[in-house]
C-alpha cells in the first residue's frame, strides 16, 4: 500500500522527507494541504493518533503571528479549528501508512518504521 504524505510543497522539512522516501524506494502520494486543503475528520484522526499538541505547529510564523488570545489553545477542538483555518499550522510532514501516522520528519524514525538503515 502506498504511503500518503501530507504537507506543504515548498517546506524544507517536506523536501527532506520526500528525498528520503524516494531514495529508499518508498511509494507515496503527496497531498499539499495548503493548496488542496484538509478535512476535519482527517485532522481528528491524526489528533487521536498522535495528540493535538504534537500536530499543532506552535513555532511557525503563522502561529506566532496570531493575536495572543488566539494562541491560547487548550483543547483538541480549538486546535483543529486553527489548523483548518490555517493549514500551515499543521506540523509537517504527516505520513499515513498501514494505519499508522507519523508526524514530523526524523531520519531515524522513518528508517525504523520502513525497516531501513538510518
């Protein structure tokens, strides 16, 4: 089964993940959620799998540009609402494969998950 890779096309971390997948022969489809959007149900599944605190990118410029009161996210519903309104606030990449969800790119994590050498 092909992996599904979600993110933003021009993100440096996305580029590293795509190069790693290509170099290691991992078939995947790419979904640019900034250009094509993302649905509530998928965000909810990711939050259930990995936690909204992991999925919400609080260090990016989009999050930091929000007014202080908007940055006070205290639950999953508020986090999902922010990520739907501003998809660039979703930590990237998000990789779905065989029912698993990986958030962020770390060479060792991808190598371990796909059974490759780091």
